[in-house]
C-alpha cells in the first residue's frame, strides 16, 4: 500500500477562514474514493501549529510516495524551508503543489526542486492525475505542469468536476477544535462565529479572483 500525504506548511495566518483550509481534506478524500491500495494522511499543519520537529518526524518515519502541498497565499512563506525538510528526510517522495497561489502564478514555483504544479482544473482532479502519472498509468497529467528530464512540460487543460463528482471530506480529520480557537476573537475572523462549530461547504469554485456566480 502506498502512502500519500496532503499537507500545508506551518505559518502565521493573515486572517482565518476555515473554508480556505478545506481543500486539504477534499483532495485527500477524493484520492481515497478514486484510487486503490493507498493510505492518505491529511494534515493541516498550519492550524495545528506543528513544530518543525513534528513535521520532521512525519517525513522521516513515513515513506510517502507522494506529498501534495497546498499552496495558499500565506503558506508560501515557509514553503522553501518545508521543501528542505522533505528533500533531506524523505528524498524519494514525489512533490506536487496545488492551491490558489500556485494556480495563479505557476511559473514562479518552477524555480524550486519539485516534481509538479497543479495549474488548471479542480484541485482534486489534477492531484489525482498527478498520482496516476507517478504510478505510470498515464504519460502527462492533465491540469498539471511536470518536471521531466530537466524541463517543465505542461499537460492538457484540467477538468472542473461536476457537482455529482465532489466528495464530502472526512469530518474526523478536520481539526475543528483548532479552528474554533482561531475564531474566539471575533475581530480575527473572516467568517465564522465564536463558540460555534463551522463546516464550510463549497457551492462555487470561481473565487478568489473575478468571481462569477
């Protein structure tokens, strides 16, 4: 059985919106529903306030065939340091980044020592495409740019999933207690109500730029 890690970097958030963390768990559950013989770990290292020691343990003690890193606007701050840990502690892992930031400016991330970037389509679909690619099931993953023999190769356009294809995240994985703590100060929130549990359900995926409903 192959191990997959879906994760973001530890970071200090500019503000907090639980909905912006949900893709970690949506992608993880989509991989489980559409692949066989895999074990997927989803880790919101930012909200859980993971130390680099704890992350180092994760990377060293588990043999991950793929590490999919969610690249949001704030999480880019510690990306290079996180990449150094991965390369040192689990050098055989294939590294893919996905998220709002790298989808908007993918060329910026091509200078880093990574294997793939999600550039188009829904995150779930394109991450699954990359997984099929590193397993040898397809030649070039749709919705991704991949590094092959010293150059970046762009795949075909990604797919935007029909609502019937979306998966509901595994609620047991979502660190609701951590999210609730971040909402305790009402002035810190982007959405959410102090002392109330929140689950964001995406009904549109056109954000954050030039929203079209």
